[in-house]
């Protein structure tokens, strides 16, 4: 007679496998206030929930600095059985626990050291992030003799992305995901789902506003502070090692970067986080900013880590909302949870992501707001372009069927994704637009296409990067001449900083956000049965997909 019988039900099998211990050991759930997004510990005991039922965020202080008013929003709802259940939760997944699982994998420790022996190295060329100034020179403490990533094989660098997506079609329910990527891994595997670090899922339906997001970021910052110090001992196939880590790259879209790192918006007076230029209003009752002029290098002084921190602290010490708004308008900075990381430089390390800045930015905007709105491209032109694409043979791996279909959707190019804009811009538009646009417009657009074609290669020489930078400046100046200041927008100004961030991080392939956008799509496709607290279901299923092969 056998002592063990294989379970008949999947639920029994999952229980015996100890999924909770194997997959969810790093997951912590917090109660999130539905009004102010303040997070609180989620006690298991019902009596403790009753005693801590109201949000304890302080909303007002007296002149002596003592709290005199609290948010007071009810954090729980009562079920028919009389139990208190959170209105909404924030799911945080420990970075340290995730790294322990990764390093326990056979061969993972060797993968994170492969960059030191890579074959793709050539003086004056940028192949990956390791060829950039940040990786080669970054130090936790300025007094360190050796740069951080050269001190130990297990000093890790991370890139962060924060992004919101709509969980449900046909209804507004915006969920925010936080991811990290380990940059020590080779580029061909660092962005795989199995190697991604899923940090947290911020609850919907509404997004956190401005500094409200700091509550969600604080658990991550606490772990990063631990990793930047003495580190954590972890087991690997090579034996126990001490792992340290630092956040050295933020690649986000403009609204997410403003919230996460405390910058003002891309349509504010201080719209650029990297230089001190101010952008006045165009006037006439318009909220649009004047981005004209200032295309040449080094006209405006650069912002610095020190000035950014100083303004953030000044902002935090102001008492009234009106004072804070005036301060942000003047200096473009709020206090972020990441200001607690003494080494982190938000000015240099938060880049203008090429996916949003170029493909979903300039390429999309010029086609829609210049060529189509100004009737340079008609409906007949769009049909002609679609027919031409159908007769072309694209390189292996490029799908043109959706491009053909979407060219004629809406006013034109409806629902193009970032990768479709990339394929269209780099490979199709030089042929499709020739003869349809006025000569001056076509020629200037080709200047930009030629520049980004080189800058988006897998590796770029320093000489070519500098030449492309000059072409982008030439394009921006001519753009202003052709379409005047009313058509200028923030992304054009940010283009002049792309060259500097390539020097810091290497080619675009090392710091774009394509992989993070794919992660959002994966999260959206997880079946939740539309039940309450679905963020918990999504987080658990996604963490399972990352670690399921670790068994």
C-alpha cells in the first residue's frame, strides 16, 4: 500500500507544493487609502483592523509642527459576515527576495558577471550600457577609490520603470506597475520576463497624483537603501556571496517620470529637467509653452543633483499648497522618495526614453499634427501608401500587415504602436513620402530620419553619435522655420539632450522602454474574473510566471 496518493484536485496539489512559500514569499500587501493613497500595514487580526480602521495621514500641522488634522478615510468595508476587508490594496514584491531566487538558479551568478568578459568592445564605440560614462564611473560614495560595478562581481545595477495601463476595456481603471531590470545581465536576456523584477502594483481606479506616489515607492526605496550599504548575503551555485545594488537608470514616459522623481510636467515653465531653461507661455490665453530657439549646445546651464535636492527639500518645508505650487513653477522640483538615496542623481539618471521621445513622440506628432492636419497628406495619399507597403518585402521579423491596415484607420495611422512607428520611420517613410510632401518638408524630415536611423543601431560610434546630434539640431531649427513656434513642443527640446544621455548610457538599445511596455501587456492579459482586489490576483499570477521554472 502506498503512503502517498496523487491529489485529485488542482487546489490540493497547489497547497501541497507550498505555492505561498515558493512563489509569494516576497509579497507584502498594504492597505491603500482610496482618497490620498497613503499605505498602511495590513493586519491579519480583525480586532486590529477595527482599531486602525481610519487613514492616519496627517493633512495639517500647527505652527509648532504638531499634527492637528488627519485624512480619516475609512480603509475597510464590512462584509455580510461582519469581516473587515480593505477597499483597495497595494501589492509590493520584495526586490531582495526576488534576487535570492534569481541567484539560486544554476548559472545565474555567471550570467551577471559576463559583461566583464564580453567580446563586443571597441575604443570609441558604444555597444551597451557598459560603454557609458555612468556604468564606468558610478560610485556610491564619491570618496571610493574604485567605481561601484568594478568593486565586486555581485554589485548590481538596476533600471526602473513605472507605468500605468487600463486594466479593463470600456471602463476607466488605471493600474500602475513598477519594474526593475538587472543591468548586469547580458542584453539578450536581461529583458526576458523570467529575469524581470516585478516590484509592485499600484491600485486603481484612479492614479496617484504628484507626491502621493511616494507611499507606494517607499518600500522599494527602503530595500535599495539596504542594498547600497553592507549588502545582503545570498546563496548561489558558487557558494554564498554578498550582494549590493544601486538604482542607476530610470526610463519612463514624461508623466510617470514627473510623478516618480518629483519633476514638474512637460508643459510647465520648467519643462526640462536637465537644463535651467524656462519656457514662458505663448500668450493669448493659451496654456501652450514657447519652445522656440535655444537649439545649440550649452546655451543654458545644466541642472545638478545638488540643486535638485536643495529645491526638493525647500519644497517639502513649505506649509501651504499655494507656496508649493509657486515653488514648483519656479524650480520644477518636488520631493521624491528617491531623494533618500544619497547616490542617485535624478538629473542624469532619469533619461528621455527613445520609445516615447522619438517613436511615440516626434514621429507620431509630425505625421498627425503636421502632415495630416495641414493636408499635406490626403486620404488618397494614405490609400496609395498602404498599397505600396503591400507590395514591399520587409526584412524577416517585420510585420507589415498591421501597418497596411492602420495607415487608413481614422484620420490616418490610427492606433500605431511604438514598434510600428519605428519600422515606418526607419524603413518605409523615405520611400512612401517621397513625392507626396513638399520638398522642404520632406528633406527636413529625412534629416531627422537619417539621424535616428544611426542612433537606433545596436552599436554606435562616438563620432557618428556626435554627427547625428548635429543633424537633430539642424532638424529642430528648420522645423521652427517651417512651422513656427505654435507647432513646437517639449519633445523637440529634449532631442538636444539625447546625445548626452547616449554618452552616459550607450546606444538606445540599452535604455529604451520597449521591454517594460510588453510587461504591461502581459499584466493586462491575466484573467482576474473582475473580482474585488484583483491587483492581488494579477501580482501573484505574474510572480508565478517569473519563478515557475525555478522549481
